[in-house]
């Protein structure tokens, strides 16, 4: 009889525990986050936040969706398919000038790490030599295209002066095959091409990397959402930002552990060496962009973003003047 009571008590305790666990999971607030690409190692802070329980501790479940470029990420937010987009400012500006309402509220990576890799054997020595050349981009709705537009505009050209080919993430094949003379990409993709063997070793010396940061210091990763959603979910966004920063600090303090976590979550992240290289790049980005030293991690520098908007208007990339102080805020850093 006594033994049966113990069994019953154990069963009751187990039921209470399971019910509590179910309630705990159901109590999490879901954020539909749309980065500019699939689950890449570049988004390591999101994976660490999941693995270490930082988001769960904050009462949040991150549903990471896939954007086919930054423009596509923004379109998903405008359409209501997601809550937060990770995109460059120009992607948001294009949507805003078309009538969308968006607000940038956090810059997870503040240094511009977009680049143009050129094949020197194609006679490209200066930006002027890009005229008539073929340039690989990720997609027609991507940061790779938009920053190429800025570079061309700064040098008296438009997209009509070059040929763009959308290659997805496989820039290397287009360059090696001769299909493209240059590739508008980013630092981690360059590492894969120049260091990890994407481009044969005997051809690596044929290429040179031009950082877009020389003309556009950054940031090119901003979290955007609809202002109405931010207002309605201000407490949730505050919890998200705090959990994200906790994750970022872990990545910075424990890059090797983060590299292993990346293997579990990201596609094509089998190599710990490559994971660590990308993590080192990302840590540098979150600590060295405009205004970060003075104002802290996640700072969105309104002056730098205003320069980008004004330059884009001057060169015909944007059709309307952007009031950046009304589009970009740092309210959630307070």
C-alpha cells in the first residue's frame, strides 16, 4: 500500500513537471527574425543565444527565417511575414520611398564589411575600369548589389555601365570560370575564396579586394521593424536586445566554443577554422564601427547612415530625401 502511494506521488510530480514545462514553452514570445541569408555562421550570436538559453531566459523564442538578400528580408517585414529584418540601410530606404514604414533600432554589426573583389588580369586597376565589366552579386535584392550601386555612383557610373550576374553564394565559380570579372561580396566570403580554396591557390594572386568601408564606413547590418510593431512590443524588443548582447559578449569571450556551437546550427559550418575566422571578423565588426567606442555595442550611427542616404540621393540611387533621425533610433540601448 505504501509503495503504491509513492508511485502515485511520483506520477503526480512528473505530471506537474511536464505541465510546467509545457506552460513554460508556450509562454515564450516568438520573434520572427528574417536575416539577409540562410542559417550562416555569420549569424553566430543568434545560435549562441539559443544554445546557451539566453533567449529562453528572456522569455523569447527566435524563429529564424531565410531572406534571399537584404531586400527580400525587408519585403518580408513589410508584407507581415516576419517581425524583424536584418538588412542594410539602403534596402530599408528603397522600401520607405515606396511607401513602407520602417524603423531601424539596433545595429548588431556596425563596421561595413562589404567588399568588391576584382580580377586584376581583367585590366581593373581603378573603379573607372569597371565600366563594361561583368560583376557577380548575391541577388538583385541584396546588399551586394546596393553597395555596388554606391561605388559606381561615386565614380560617375550607374548599373547600366556594367553587367550584373546574380550568383547566390557561389561567387568563386563565376570568377574562376571567367563569367564575372569582379564580385561584390563580403569578408567571410572572401576568406572562403582566397584562404579556404574557393579560388585555386595558383590564381589567388590575380585578385584584389576593395573594401566598401573606404567610402561607406558602415553600418551595413541593421535590425528593422515596423514602428507600430516596435511600439506594441517595446518590452519584448528590450528583452531581445539584452539577450542578444549577452550572446555577443559570450561569442567575444569564448570564440572557440562559439565556433563549435556554429557547427550545430549553421549550414556549411563544418570547419572550425573557418567558423573561428568568421567569428573574429564579426567580433571586430561589432566593436569598431562609427560611434561604437563612444556609445557601446549595437549603436546605429545616424551621421554615417545619413551620409549614405545623401550620397545615394545625389547619385540617383534614391529618389527621395531620407530623414534618418526619424528612421534610425537607439532607444533600446538606453
